[in-house]
């Protein structure tokens, strides 16, 4: 019998997690991908051509491709043109724009590329609307654009207090009003209207989630990339209404200015704030007592002010194991993740 697994995606976390699902027997993989990215060449595509961001689509397709093709596809799609006129766009951007023009549809373009590259699963953009992010900081001010949240232009000691998804037109209006910084006392009524009128989810997402057997929340940039997927219009309701078993893979490290000093307890509480209480059936964490991160690797993360996520809960849903591959960095190892997921997903 086919087992339907849906991942809620951010590229770094899911790039190391999606391959762990491919070898589980009788599995049907669906990856929900964020559409809030606006950094690098994606900014130029969105700004100049008005297209949806495709970088996370690329990474999902590569992650779901055959292992022998994966490294070549990654290198090929990431290839950036340096000569005049193509402005450092990567090859994938051009392929995606051409395919969308041929198919006359963003979702159809993705479907054609899935067939072309024979991926083991399906990729779904979270929304077909143009999404931007709005963050409230710990000093109660606001900042717009995902890239300004991911790589702050403000004081890095200010943390993200809350995150919102906005329609692009609203985000642009906010940016014009005060060039990224907004006093809530001045714009409260306007902000509330923008926040309430959220972008709608991809219409295929509803039944994808309701018919899933398992929903997997991957590790990644928590407030700027994971939570925004949940905030799109009806996502919270679909997740809570789904009878799927829900799995979360907790981050290894915190991101400075975004999740400073988060522990496992704090991550779960933040998920509950945005989704609802007791949403997860399985909570996967690195067993740091039995499988500690090497000291030299920890020092590298300390330089970037990325502190380790401490396990500070006792919970029957908690699964502590070794999920990590340690080389120059600590990353989730898809083979180790596969071992645990294959015991859960049956």
C-alpha cells in the first residue's frame, strides 16, 4: 500500500532530508516549498520580470533526483553566467523561465521538469501568489523582505519576535512608506489590514495535507523559512485537520538574531503558537550525550554565534538518536535520518 509523506520544506534542511525518504518502500513523496525567497539573483528575477522565486524548486528537484545524477544536476543548475546581459543568473533561472513560458503555467512548468529529470516525488510551491515576509523585531519595529531578515541590515542583537506573510503589493507599500523600518504606532491600522489579508495557499495543498499519512517538518531557518509556510492562508487548519502522523526534525544549531538560545522546548512552543498544541507525534533530536558534536566544529559555529540547541524536555514523543554527519560542519546525514524514518513510516 502506498504511503503518502509530505514535507514542509526549507532547502538546506530538506536537501539533506528528502533523500532519506526515497529508499523507503511504497512511499509517495510530496515536498511543499516556500515561495518567500527574495535574495541574490532571485531578487532580480522577481523585481525585473515579476516571476515567482524558483530557487527552492530547483533544490527540491535536485534532492529528489537519482543519486548518480544529483551532484551533476546541482552543479549544472547552479552554473552562473558571467558575461554581460545574463547578469549572474544561474542556468536554472533561465530553464525555469523558459519552461513557464512554454507551459503557460508555473505548476505545469514544475510538472514538466519533474518528468524531464525523473524525480522521485512531486514538488508544490506553497502559494502561486507573490509572497513577501514581514518581521516584528524585539524592539517592536518591523522589517520587510526575506533577505533583510535572513541577512539583517539592522542591529544583529535584535531578534525576530514574530513573522508574517504578506502579499507582494502590501510589502512594497510598507517598504515605500519607511524603507524597511516602521513604527507600529504610525501604521497599526494599515499593517493589520495587510497582515489579515494573507496570500492564499496553492489550491492543491489542501488535499495533499488532508490525504497524507505523514507530514514531516524539516530543520532550517525557523522563523524566516519554516514558519512562513504555515502562515499562508489556510495552512494551519489543514495541518491540524489532517489525520497524518506529524514528525518534526529539530535544528542542530540556532541562528543568531533569529532563534538565539532556543532549546527543544522553545522550538516546540513556537510551533504550537503558530499551529496548535500537541501537534507532533514524533520529535527527532540529536542525542548529544551519546553522539556529541566535535569540539573543533562547535568552535566554528561559535564564531558565527550559532549556539547548540539543547535538549531540555522529557517527552514520550521524543526520539534521540545520531542524525549527524560530521566533517568540516555538522549536517543531518540522510542515511542516518533514513534509518529512523524507516522505523516510523510503516
